[in-house]
C-alpha cells in the first residue's frame, strides 16, 4: 500500500528500550513529513516523550505521528481506526485499516496529558493512566504475552479471583461538556485550557494545577471514599484493540479525559460484567453498580501506600502521588476526519 501511494520511507528497527525516545529527541526531523510507529502503544509513548524533551519541542510535537499496530494492546491504532469510520478490528484487518489511514489520511489534533509526580518527574501521555485493577492486569499479564491480546482477558480473570483494594485520595476538576452523565454544580467547572497558546516556549505550563504539596483548588471534587479497586483515565476511545472502553470519545482532540473509578463497594460480578461489556462498548448503557464515569480536565491521585502498580500509556511507573491535566490538541496524529 505504501509503494502504491509512492510513499518513500526509512525503516529503523529498535533493539532496546528508550532507543526510539533517544532517536526522536536527537534527530534532525526537518527532512521528514511524518513519524510512523509500527509497534504497540509503548513505542508511541517513547516517541511522544522524546519529542517533548527536545529544545524545539513546540515545533517538534507538531510533527505528525502515524501508528501501525504491531503490539499486543494497540489501543491508539484501534482508536484511530474507529475515528476514521472503520468497524472494530484486530490483527491484520486493523493493520490494513491503519495503513490505509496513513496513505489517505491527514494530520489532526491529538490531545496530550502532562503528568507531574511527587518526585518531580514530568511524563507526557497520549492514551491513559491507570491505578489498581487495570494497571495490575496490564503489567502482571506480561507473562502471558505469547497469548497476544487475549493476555488481558486472561489476566483479568486471574486478578478478579484475588481482588485488591488500594487506599488513597482521588480529586478532579470536572469538564464542562454536553456528555456529562449527571448534572454537577457549576462551581466544579472551568473552561478548558487550550495549550496550543504557549506562553513560555521552554516549558509547557500546567495552568489548571497547583503544586502537589498544596491542597487541590476549592472548586475541585474529592472522592470521599478512600478504598479504590480501580482508577482509570482514558482520552482515546479504546484501551486495547478489543476494549472499546470510551465510546463517547469521537476524535483524538476533544480536550477531555474520561475518568472511570470504582471503590471497595464494587462487586466482582459488576467488574466482570464491566469487562465483558467493554469488548463491544455497551457498558455505558448497562446498569453496573458502583462504576463511576466523569469527564474531567485535571486530576490528582494520592496513594496512602506505595505497594501498588501505576501505568501511563501501559508503561509502569513507581506508585506515588501524581497529578495531570489535558492539553487540547497539543500533538498531531494522522487520521481521516469524519464529516461534522
């Protein structure tokens, strides 16, 4: 397909972790129209963070990125395929869809989320943050990687048999959007910040956040319970090629994170029902007790213990207090925009 489209390219095969990160951080990108990542979501994560580490990040992060699925999760590839009007697909069908999008598509805005941890680390994300059940399954199922995407389903069943809870505090700033599932006080809302207007060209400012050692702003919402089974923030439609987790997301640049969380009140039966329905994206239309969904623009998680697993875009990070906000349309991804 690339040959028929007269698309010339240079193929670089990575051989070690962080090689893609270092390559895009240091490479002269002026001679390239796009960066195409053929892998899972982990390599896209490296590319995004490498671009944001450059001195010229303001321009570099606008370099269009395309994704061809070659991993076990392929969440971004599945999301781009969905935004471009294709039916849900996996395997070679998804690869064909994404190659067609690469040949025929065009750059569209891509939301990125900026995280700051209690250690001062800055992380940029295009897909998700997870703490609890979902991050446990993601990392612990690595031993089943030979099963392909089925590793996540199998890992979920394994973890449900020994369900864990995690103590901590969750706070967020709710988004003002017509997709709200329930009315909320206007005091909990603020206008979305469009971070394409860069004030300081050397630093991306998180204007919705206060320092982690200070209390969250008074207009934020803090969940009163402190025993969590899962916390998930997702800003694309899919959490995996066969996990249609956020069907309300219709494009990669909406400027909203979908927060899902469940406290210790949730039952194993409800969680099983959630994951089974998530395969087709029908979970939002079913009655699943104690699974909460709120669209947000900023959030903070403060674990009371450090023995859990956290993931950003499926990559494990140390369990610690962290916060983040979405930056609307900061990056660019190749997709086929649907008629408005």
